[in-house]
C-alpha cells in the first residue's frame, strides 16, 4: 500500500514539474490551453476502476474481495497511458504540448476512499484477532 501511495505522489509531482517547465517555455495564454488539456475519467477502464473503488461496502467481509493494490496500480497505468496519448495529440498539432494535468480532486477522493477501505480491513482483522485471542484464553482456563 505504501508503494502505491508513493507512486501516486511521484506521478502527481512529475505532472506538476512538467506543467511548470511547459509554463515557463510557452508565452501564450496558458489558462485556456491547460483547461482544454486537463484530462478526466473519459477512458472506459478508468471509469470502471473508479466505480469499483468508490462503491460502498456494507459488509466488511466483502471488502476483502477487492484487491486495492492491483486496482490502484492498474489505475496508474491507465492514467499514465491516457496522459501519454493526450500529450502525443498535442505534439502532432505542431505546438509545444502543455502538461496534461490530472484531476487532483478526483485523485484525492480516490486515494481517500482507498485508504478508508484499507483501514476498515485492518480494523476488521484486529477485531477478529482479539476475538480469537479471547476465545483461546477462555478455552484454556
């Protein structure tokens, strides 16, 4: 999980640095071009991953069916490919590409929900271990 969080952080930092470098290079109106280049979840697979991670889980035992690390890694891969495609489209137009900025609000919400789901798994396991420990103690006495 820490690897995924660090990868998310590095990916976001890379895009911010790329945007800053492109901002300093091109003198044209940057705000409108950045808004046009800003990607959102219009990739079908990205939408599926976000929907799967954001659906509420009423039964905590069902949360163990969700492989968080695999979903987040796939999300990063798909988002990176999507950003590369958008960057290549900008290069074909002849103009220097403005950094393709991810939607930070969407990423933050996704990361928050993933962390909440992971925390619920840890709490459930902790309670389960305590129950087993209590039953073992009561059984030996």
